[in-house]
C-alpha cells in the first residue's frame, strides 16, 4: 500500500510540473532578487536560489545561467528518453563491426560494452551537432505565438527540463545501484514504475 501511495503521489507531483502557474509570488528575505520576476519563477517555491548563485551578478551572467539550465534540461529530456526507449526497442545493425546494437546493455552497463569506435561516433556526432547546429530549427509542430504564449511555452520548457534533470538523476541512481547489486529491489527491469513496457 505504501508503494502505491508513493507512486500516486509522485504522479500527482509530476503532473503539476506540466501545468503552467501564473500565481503571484510574495517576496521574502529568501527570494529578494532582481530576477524574482523572471520566467521560471513559480509557486510554491518562488525564486528558488538556496545557494545564492544569483546574488550580486549582472543580467548577462544571469542569462548565461538560464541558458545553461535550459541546455541541461534539454539534454536530460533526451537522456530520459535514451534510458526508456532501449528498454523496449533496439535499432537494427551494428554500432561497430561485429557488435550489434542489440548486444549493448542498457544504462550504466553500456559504458564498458560500447567499443571505442562507437564512442568515437557518438563523440563526433554530438560535438558536430552542438558546434554546427546540424539539427537546425524545426518548423513542424510549432504554432504561431505572441508574447504571452511564448512566455508560457518558455516556462513549460524550463519546468519540463527541471523535471527531466530530476528524473535522469533518479534513473542513473537506480541503474547504478542495480549495476553494483543486481536485483537489489527485487525487479528484473530498470523502469520498474512502468511495467507495461515489458508486456
């Protein structure tokens, strides 16, 4: 029963991260900052900066921090998908001569299993994509937006990225613990919260 309550509570908390919040946030000694009205400040936490990273910084530094948060959020959204998809689907073909994609284990165990040629391919693909922007700006799926809509979309992306960073850390923690002590939780699969993936 405790496990079911924990799952329901986490689902409710996860769903709340996707709902835009336009509530006004009261200022306090903890969140007095020139940046407390920026996009990404949401109730109930308000302007959340427990380490004081935004104290005595200029707007340019704050924008650099925000760009880093956005980039890390996007990477973690892809990382979460990268953890879940290989649990149910493997690409046909080989990552290197004689090593099929299907032979590579999922998660942390893949670090030792991927051959050097595979790491080299990933390194150059990610580097080239980041440096040259190969993937470009996709028009498919975009809607024409005005300023209020754009702010809502930016807030949603920040919230989704924050949730993905937490989700990725938990997947990594669970997978690492399972790698060191297989079956520690009594399950054979990595994504234990989504059993329908394995049916």
